[in-house]
C-alpha cells in the first residue's frame, strides 16, 4: 500500500478512504481518495471505505 497522505506524515498507510476537499473551480466540496496510517485514520475528516461482503 502507499504512504499516508496526511501532511508531514511518513508512515505506511493501512487504510484507503476519502476526505472532502474543496473544488478549486468553485465552493463545492468533493470526495477525494486518500490513504491513511493507523493514527490518521482516526481523524474526524477521514472516512474509511467499507468493503461489502458477498455471499
């Protein structure tokens, strides 16, 4: 997996998720894929992808 995308963090990522980032063309906030380490995945602005279980 990739490195954590949190600014200043150099840890290996353990989770893929998304944050809401401001669209540079307007005032909307768009979901943006990011990777996070165990520490930064606990951030309130980070949303972890849930994988659906298949039967």
